[in-house]
C-alpha cells in the first residue's frame, strides 16, 4: 500500500521550509516586491505560493532580518523588501550551515545504498 | 549590534531539521541502534544530540517510516531501527526534493551577490 500523499507532502515541506528562508534572504540582497521575488525564486526552480511567501516575509521582517518600504512603481504602490544588516549576518551563518549539510549529505550518500 | 545567538540558532536549526530526517532515513537503510546511528551521522559531519535524535526516531516510527526491534547484542539489550517500505518511498521522494533544492540553490547563488 503506498504511503499517503499528504504525509509525503509534509515531509518534503519540512525539507523545503528552511531552504526557502535561505533562498528568500539570498534573493533579497537585491530589492524585490512580493511578486517579483516569487517570479525570481520560481525561475530558479523554487516554486512558492503566496500563502507561504507572504507570511514568511512578514516573519523575517518582524525578526529584523528584512526591511520593507512602500513605493509607487509602474503606477502601482508596492511593498519592496530588502535584506537588513542582521539579515546579512543570518544569511552568512545559514549559507555556512547549508554548505556543511551538503557536504554531510554527499558523504552520507556515498556511504549508504 | 550583532544578532542574538538564539535567533541565529533557531534559523539554522530550521534548515537542519528537514535534512536530519532525510539523513536518518538514508542511514537507516542499514540497521542501527540509537548510539550507532548518532555516531555514523556525526562521522558524516551531522552532529545530532540525543534529545533531538530519539524523538525523531519515535516520530518516524509512529509514522510507519521505520521499524524497530529490541535485541541483545554485546550483552546489552538494544533497540534496532531500520527503514520500512513506506520509509523507502518517502526517502526516494525526499531525495528527489533534496536534489531539486540543491539545483535551485546553486542557480540562486550564481545569480545573486
């Protein structure tokens, strides 16, 4: 009997969640508004729906890792996000952890089936 | 003012959490008891304390992704864990997601600062 799709989705989501934070901070070294960030992440293969991205951006801003400001562009008011100084520090740390995890997973794969 | 260490630790932990599930399932393609699994993961650079590993193993077993049995070895009763058929299916899916995330992060790094 195959494993239920919801259970599988939950496991892969757990894997994605941390990476999405890293990806968002990384991409926001350049300024983006929500939709342009989503488009950029999607162009790299990281699809993220609005219901996940916007709460994540709010959370990262509340934690002081992002700053945002409203501005009019192309005749529309948009909220632009960019990484803060604290965010840069967090990003550096997360990049370092990411590299360690990658190394570990490569070694693990060589040593398991 | 530098970002507080607890906040940084929480972010890196979020990144690690999903990877630890993937790593545990992957390593448990071979049978292990708790301590031998911890030692193996640590040898790959994935340090994980008992207070994190044991609840994770219980959770994965409750979800049907692992099986376990008590056995005496070297004069001590030990609980041995191994991946189940459902676990193999979940592992395949998570490996696939992991590869996608890796590709995405590589492209992202090439395209951001």
